[in-house]
C-alpha cells in the first residue's frame, strides 16, 4: 500500500534524527524510538490525520523541553509534506506557529502562519483560513502593527464574504476592523463596523460578542466626549456580560465605567467598580496579566488624583510587573504606565526619575505615531469595497511578497534600530550633561537665595524687636504723664488729652505693623508649619462672622448663608481662621457707611468655596495685580489706616493649606474675595 511505503520512509527519517541527537538528548532518542514502534503498526492505522495528530500532541506533551517539542512539530510538517496533503501541512504549520508563540519567537510564528494560509488555500480550507487570519491579525494589532493587522482582517473578510460560512468569525473580523479604525482616529467608520459586528453577534446569539461590541461603541463615544452615551453603552454591555456570567468581559467593562467616575472625581464610585473588576479577574483559573495590569493602573491613577502618591506608586509598580509578564508586553499599556510614573515622580520632586520615564514614554509614543502614519487604512477599505471576491492569484502574490521581503525588512529594521540607538544614546548623554550643569547652577543659586533670605529674615526680626523698645518707652512715659495730669491747667487739659490719645493710637498702629512684619518674616522663612486636620468650614465661617460683627463700632452685622450643612476640609483651623478674619475685617474697613459684608459658603466640583463680598470703595483695575504683594495698598485708600499686609498674609496661609484665593472688584461698587479648599473624602 502507498501508506505503508510512506510510513517506511518516514521511519528511516526518524531513525536518522534520533541517531544525530543521541548524545545531545537521551530523552529525544527514547521518545522517537517509541514513535518508530507506533509507525511499524501502520497496517492497523491508515488515517494520515491520526499520525499527524500523534506528532502534534507529542510536541505539546513535551512543551517544557523546547528541543523535543520542536522535533515532534517539525516531524509533523515533514510527514505531511511527504504525503502531499495540503490540509495536513497547514495543520502542522499552525502547530509550529503556536509553539513559536509559546516560546515568544514571534517572527517565526508569523512566517509559519503565512505558510499555513498558503497550504490551506491549496486544500480549499477557507473556513480555517478566515479563523487563522483573524488570530494573526489580532496578534499584529496587540503589537501595534496596525497595517499588517488590517491586511489580515480584510483578507479574512473577503474570503468570508465570498463563501456561505455559518460561524462567528465574520462578526469578530468586523469588530477588529472597527478597532483599527478607532485606533487610527476614524470614529465614524469605527462605529459603523462595531454596529455591524453587534448585529452579526445578535444573529448568532453570541453574548460575549454582543458585550464586546457594545463596550467598544462606548469607547468610541468616550473619544467623541459624549459621556452620557459612553456610560449608557458600557452599562448595556455590563448587563449582558453579568447575565451570562462572562466575568472576564465584565471585568473589562467595569474598569471602563470606573474610569469615567474617576474623571468625575467620584472616587468612591470609581473604586467600587475597580474593586469589582479585580474580584472577577482574581476568580479566573489562569491569570490575565494584561487586564490585571490595567486594573492596577486604573486604581493607581485614582489614588494619584486623590493626592495619595505613595499608594499610587505601589499599585503602579505592580501594574508594570504584570504587563511585563504578558506575552506581548503591549506598547500602549507600557506607555500609559510610564506617563503616570513621570507625573508621580514630578509631584514627589524626583525630577531625575520623572525625566527618565518621560523619555521612555516619548520613545513609545513616537514608535506608535510612526506606525500610525504608515497605515493606509483608507486604501484597504476602498479596495475591499471594490473587490468582494477572493482572488487566489492576488493572495499568492501577496504571500510571495511577504516571503521575499521578510529578510530585507528585518535587516532594515536592525540597521534603523542601531542608528536610532546610537542617536538616542548621544542625545541622552548630552541631555544628562546639560541637566548636571543646570543642577550645579540651580544649587548655587538656591544657596545664595537661602543665604539672602536668612539675612533678610534676621534683619526684619531684629529691626522689629528694636522698634518695640522705643515704642514701649514712649507708651510708658505717656502713662507717667497721665498720672500727673492734675498738675495741668484746665485750659490746657483738652489739648493735652488730644495729643496723648493721638500718641497712644499711633503707638498701637506701629505695634500692629511690627506684629504683621514679624508674622510675614516667619512665613517667608518657613518656620510656620500648618497642622492639618478635618475642619467643618461652615461652622468656622459662622463663628468668624459673629466675632467680627460683634466688634464693629457702627453696629453692622455680617450676612451669613451656606448652601451646605457641613463642609469638611483638611486645613489648619488657626491659619484658616486668621486668613478668613483678615479678609472679612478688610471688608468692614473699606465699606464704612454702606451695606454690611456678606459671607457665603458653597460647593462647586467637589471644592468648598467661601465668598466674602462687600459694597465698599472697591479696588482700581490697575491695582488688582499688585494686591497680594506685601505692604501694597490700593491708590484709593488714602485716609483709611492699614498696613498692606493682611491680604498678603491671608493668601500665604491659604496656599500653605493647598487652597487658593481669588479677588474680583469694581471701583466704587465693591469687592469679592473667593477662598477655595478641596472637600475632604469622608
């Protein structure tokens, strides 16, 4: 029989291979000898597919030993070729490709997939070709090779469109084409293909496909900044995934929903969705490192937005560790991780590490951008619309181009990579030298500035204390004179009392000025450190309004109102009280004879706002930019006593507590100061 002759030839081939590997690997010899015994029983098994199946299964049983696994896989290819069976050759090459992917030899895997497609074409195994092109295209997409991915998806869809096949491959091809268009910025076509894919999945009653398509439609609306539709489609997708217990798919959608609430600064809701996603991912038998990395990255970003950099950095390191364990080490995920690393280290003041991660982020961004500009998606799409029939000659020509161009392409990339490496190394070296030089200059300038600041602080402190002594002496002598006012003639006494009161008033003003100067000196020298704690700012503002109103000579009372019952912020209660009191005291001072000031507490975008508005003399427009400078007084304040330090001190205190202060004013109409603090998460 023909089968017996072929098996005999194959047996001698096995003997030669086992003999050559004897000294290298005794295990191979034993396994191949056993397989020779199986072949000797060929009269009892004439099915060619059975023999190839034995070889393929043997390759995976020995997957821990790469030499043995490849030996069996290659023998399957040789055996199929000797029997001139195109379908069997295709199966054997697919097995070789899968083994190469297992060992992360991706260039070999791509070549083997192409060979499998070629032989499946000879065998008219078009359904297998579509599935294989779908798998291969997904592999290119995950690596950021969008042009090659689109070629595979379009080829698969052409074949599918020309045949009457009844499976879900067409739906997945449509969904992946939509993803390429989304990645390339054509959101209109992305929506078109996602909706076509969804319709196909509905016909097939494929819950995972439906959930995937709806989730991707939500992603597109997110890019289009239509948050309501984005959230609507995410929740539809989540409902389908959870109804069918598709925990892997549900985890992806939950992370997407959590990201929306994270951008809204609704940290509690965001963390709820992220935690639920993590639970689903943890329940999988085989960890999905890619999705776990995304989940850790999302939670890291949430803590970063909530100013908890320590926890964010801890989660981000775990995200990086997980993504590096994936088969493909996806560029997009690593790029996002490096960007968040850079932002974190910049906030921590570690500019060296921030710079290093920005370089890595830019490098990945550049490579992805180059890949993007190289893709001719529109041309492929037009070609697909013009020609919907499978043309075997065109397919073979493309395959030949791929075979002959692979080696040249690899060589070109190696040369280009070497050149880029040299350029990058030179740029990095030059930048490092520049940074070192700039750091030296900055350090020197910083030392000089600190020394100057110290001298200035010492001078201000000494001068202020020296002023106190003569002021005290003057006040004591005025008191001494007051004790002998009986000796003063009655006609001179009114003049004496008037002069005495004027001296005491100026002494008090001078003392207040020195106190303010000393306070500003302490602020500039950094000796005042805020003691942060949770404070109900509504209650604090109400107390201050009552206190300041009670000491007004003209009997005016502050109008106080609040939009919220409780407003918890993280501040130093003493510094916050002083800052608000300074602003409110000024409001009374510069609105004499007019309506009393108004204090209002509200909340906008999770920030507490304290508004202090008066109907006073206002501030000239040209003076507004200088208002917060120490000792500055507006040009229309002549005749009204002031040091020009109260508002300056208020701003320093507010900014020390991570708040901000803003002023709006119209001359002769009034002034409004707005103080903002972040609302504390309870």
